[in-house]
């Protein structure tokens, strides 16, 4: 994961170059989705991105969870690489590093956690961006993202940020020309995205569930994209710990079925999933739209809150009495594409000093209409 950590390192001296780590393969480095990495994989990924590896005989290094690192330079960058025999042992190595260095002097650098590999970047290479491409390649590359085509998508839907119970889904249909344009735009951003690392804190948000974009492929693979947040811990005066959320700049969280959650760097997709989606015409949902959805259930009511419709209803009695009934509609906007729609029948009668009124109240969003309250006072004349 490409995040800034406090890197504790006190002895960096006697640097020397003693040759090439490995022979360079002319073939493209390829790592399968479940493969554990070796030093050869790491070396090949760096070389393929134009970062030539040379041994670095530094005196300072740590044995982490029983593993010694290899140290090397690349384009004036300095790296310390640990290869563990499992991802769990890599995590234990990271924990071991914290234990060994908690009282030492502090320096800042980048740390990459890639499958079973831990990479300390002590000094950035001249072309620092290439390191991102190396990490991408070690994760198996973003080929599965870059190869996604509109033809291979079965469905897509967006669930805006919500507080648990109030979720609703906005569908994107590739058969619709305008919605197809939105999907194509999203695919373009995914094609150019960079893998940062695992999303250890990828499901922490600002007091609610983050905005989520779900994509189902024709081959059955599901992909979920979410706004990315990290948790921030702080100690209170009473000794308790306060957990807060902080959005991660330019990053989103990706979950592909059968794999761990990952972080992607894509400024355009980050901005879109935070707020840009709400400006898309295909997601417009107005007062008129909300009322139209309700009227599919109650078609006889007026299609505008400004109108009053008069009907005559049989209220019983031996002669089949009819009375004039006034039908009205009311729409209240809640925000976030949600509305309360109330349909009212006014019988223009008073019984026991109270007006006789029947109503139905619905909670409406783009994906559903839910009856939340009603009262039936149909008068019967004997």
C-alpha cells in the first residue's frame, strides 16, 4: 500500500555498489493473481519499468519475523526488500518492525506491502512514478482493468452514500445511449488507474456507508468501487481512543470477487464517486419523477401538486348515494433524490366535528416506492 509511514531508521552508512542482482529477462514480468512473489519477480518488475537494480551493501537492516532483507539501488533510489513465505508472515514482519524500532529516531519514507513482500523505499528514484508501475506489476498488473470492455459488462449500478437503512440503487444500462456514455467514461478512468496496495481500512467512512459503484461482468466476476477512507486514531484525556475517518486523496477502494480489497489511484474517478455522479443527467430524479412513480399505483390522482381533481364516489346507502371527492397530491423533497409523496382524498364531510379525509403517504427514491403511512375514513351512508 503506497502510504506514508514513519520509517524508523538510525544507521545508514557505508553504502556500496557490488554488481547486478540478477540477469535481466527481456520478457515481460507476469504474476498470476494468487502467486507468491520471489526476489526474481521483484527484480523483473523493476527492470521492466526501467529501474536497473544494483546491490547495495548497507550496514543497517533489520531481521523481521526471521527474514533478512536484500538491499539495492535503482536510479538513485534506495530500497530494502523482504520476501516472506506468506502474506500472514509479511504482516507479522511489519509488526516486528514496529516493535524493534519504536524507540528509535524517525525518518519519513514510503512502504509498499505487496502480497508476501515488504518494500521500504528509503530514497525515491529519479523517476518515482515508475515505482508505482512496479507495484502494479507485482500485483499482477491492472490488465484485468485495462481489458474491461463495454461489451463484457452485464450490469452496473451506483448506491449513493447512506446511513445503513436508507440505501437505494441507481441503474446504469449499457443499452441506453446516455448511460452507455457514463459507463464508457468510468472504464476509461479504470484503464488509466494505478494500483496502490491493499485496502486495510477501505471500509471506514464519514459516519455512513460510502458511495459504491457495482459492476457485474458477463463472465460472472463482480467488481465493487467505493470511496476510499482511512481511520485516524487519537487518544482522549480520559484514556479512551477516538476513531475518526479521513478521506484518502485521489484514491478509491476496489473489491474484485475472490480477491482482497485494493486501493486504486485515479483522481478523476475519486472526484466522480464523491460528487461528480450527482451531476450526471442519467441520475436526475425530480419531484415530477417521484410523483410519476407513485401514480403508477394510484393513477386517478392529479399529476401535479398544483391541481385538484374532482371525482364522485359511491358511499353506500339504499339509493347508492354519491358524493363529490377532491383529490390532491403533495410532494416534499428530503434531499439526495428522496421524496415524500402524499395522496389525499377529501370527502368534504364532517363526522363528529372532524373532517373526513383519507390519505396515503409514500417514501420515494429512484429505485423504490414504499408506503409509510395511511388513513382510510371512507364514510358509509346507511
